C-alpha cells in the first residue's frame, strides 16, 4: 500500500487497520505521530462504517485552540498515537451505516467527531451530524459547532444571561470570543465589554458588536472595567485566558454576578478566592462543552440546533478569520499559538 507521510515512515499497522472500500483508495489526513512535534500530512486507508456511523466528505474543519492542546498532550482527552486531530467539520454525507436513518448520502451537514476531522473524510456517529439548509455555505457552517455551541451554552445554559445585562468576555477577538459577542449582543440583547490583547483586536470586537473594549495588555483590567461600568461591575464574565485575567474578571463582577471558566489560553490556572464569592453572592462555574455530548446529549444537541436556528433567523453572523489548506496545518496552529488569529480559523480540504 502506498503511504506517504512527508517522507517519513508511517505506522503500517495503523494505516492498514481498516478495509478499503475501493481497491487502493486512500484519503489525505493530518497526522500527529509524536506530541509537541509538527503534524505530517499522510494518506490513510478508510475503514468500513459501523451500522450507526456515517462517512463524511469533509469540506472544512475547524482549527481550535483545543486541537493544539491535544497535539501537545495538554488536553483533557489524550488519544493514542498516531492520530488525526480535528473535532468539527462541515461537508456532505458519503456513506451511511445500515442502521442510519437521520441522514442520507449527499446531505450537507455539520458535525463533531471524536478527534479525526482534519482529513478529507471522517467517520462519526449519526447522532453527531446535523443537516444544514441550502442557504448556509459550508465555509460558515464549519464555524458553528465548537465556537457557537460553546458560546450558547456558556451564555444561556450556564450563566443564564438576561437581556440588558453586561457581559465581559476575554480573548474576545478569537473564535469563541467573537461568537460570545455575537450571541450576547444579537440574540440575548446583552451589552458586551470585549477584552483582548491588542488595539486591533479590540477594534474588531467593537465592529462585531461589543459596546466597550479593553486592551488587557495595558494595565489593570479591573480598573478599566470600573471606568466603563462604575463600581457596580458586570453581570457575567466569560473567561478563556485564566491566571490573573480570570482573577481580575472575577473581581469585576457585580452582585450576583456569574463567571464561566471556559479555558486557560494563557497557560495558568488560578485558584478561586472563595471570600469573593460570598461577599457579592457570586457564582463561579465551568463549561466543558464537548463533555455534554456524553453527559447530557439533549443539551449538547440543543446548542447546535440553536446555532443553526439563529443563523437561519439572520441573528448571528459567524466570522471566518483565515482559511488554510490541509498541507498548511502547522501554519494554522502557529497562527493561533502566536496570537495572530482573529475569529475562526479553518482548514479547507478541497
Ligand atoms: N471549555 C470548552 O468547552 C471550550 C470550548 C471552546 C474553546 N475553549 C477554550 O477557549 C479558549 C479559546 O479557544 P479558541 O479556539 O476560540 O481560540 P482563540 O480564542 O481563537 O485563540 C486563543 C486566544 O487566546 C488568547 N491568549 C491569551 N494568552 C495566550 C497565550 N499565552 N497563548 C495563546 N493565546 C493566548 C489570545 O487572544 P488575545 O491576544 O486577545 O489575548 C488568542 O488569540 C481556549 O482556552 C480553549 O481551550 C474551551
């Protein structure tokens, strides 16, 4: 069997573990064969779909901060090496298993997969694909699962954000950050304070609907928020950075404020000073969106259905910052790691 992995030998048993559908048919995929090392692009043999599974012709795959963590061994989930990263996709159904009734060959879908989507095709459970309408381009559709799913669950399910409340969001010009701004302002009618690492990112966040912005590379976040909203503080904080940024966001909360911990992009995990929770009747909570898939599927599914519905109603406008080719997957990772990205970063498989 021909198998190319950027000139390096590959794990033959892994490449051969599935049966070929057509003689010699292979598909291209990003491959992580060593943690913290650049990915390779190789050709893999497809395996047969199980009765409840579908094979998807992937058009676009999201590149998330979490994919970088997975490939460096710093994520909650640690797949066995070698593996193909990628958690979400848009594309069309190529093949369905014998028990599949929800989608058929040719349907346009978005979906989530268990870390294998950075490839020309991927296999996933029929439960985790959603049909999309003809008027939703596959490019924009690929932005919906992780970032909008997370933004919707953070704001609606966890923080119970109300119309007129003030929402502070950190890493606000990133993929999840812009989705939070979009949902908070355009769906929930909340006011957003966007917190980001440069003036350009602040400007973008304002253009995408934030009412105020703070460049947190310049001085105290808490003081800047106080200048904007007074000592009353903000009702909701969505934090993706962690460390001191999390602590300053926590200290910026109003009476009965809610802070949702989404990530630790800055690399530091802060401890919560419990006295602050007591003094202002504050709630500190976490959100691990992907985990809902296994713990409470109806909630998980609702986040995707809501994203599709909001798009259909013209209430949200996903922002794609940059699209890379599969062969440029390492450049895409670097683009995010070096804090150069804004909005959603995608890989195009076409
Ligand atoms: N819990 C969940 O279910 C869930 C779901 C989605 C995402 N997340 C988390 O949310 C965060 C954002 O994810 P994303 O995919 O949307 O990425 P992203 O926000 O598009 O990119 C990461 C951003 O984090 C900020 N950042 C701060 N310190 C950084 C550092 N030391 N290195 C790199 N970036 C740094 C940067 O923005 P500034 O320059 O503005 O600081 C950067 O642009 C990540 O922590 C991710 O793990 C969690």
